[in-house]
C-alpha cells in the first residue's frame, strides 16, 4: 500500500523525526493508524451501547425523569450499584 501525504503532513512528520519525537516516517504512520483504530473501536462501542439503550427503551425498560428528585434518585441508585460492584 502506498500513501501520499499532503506537503503539510510531510513537513509535520519530518519535523517530528528531526526533533526526535518519533523514530521514523513509517512509525508516524503506524501511530496515526493506531490512534484512528482506537477512535473507531470507541465509536463502535458507543454505537453498540446506544443500540442496546434503544432496545431497552423499546422493551419498556426506560424511566421518565421529570423532577430534580427523579435525577437525585437515579444518581443515588447509580452510585449504590457502583459501590456494590467495587466490593465484589
């Protein structure tokens, strides 16, 4: 595979190599792809979570939050479940 960088990208990479921040142009491309892959995996995880939330709502498992007290109760419930998970 051959990749062509813009002149600005080439300058950016060359400067990083010259400054010793990165070992080579190839390493810069590998690191950039690794960051992109991490971003894409996080995006896919978010989409999966969103799909699960929508399915949960479709099954009627959601709750309506109207008042500040509703939100406080939800927050307390989340904290309680989090603490319980830590003690397991």
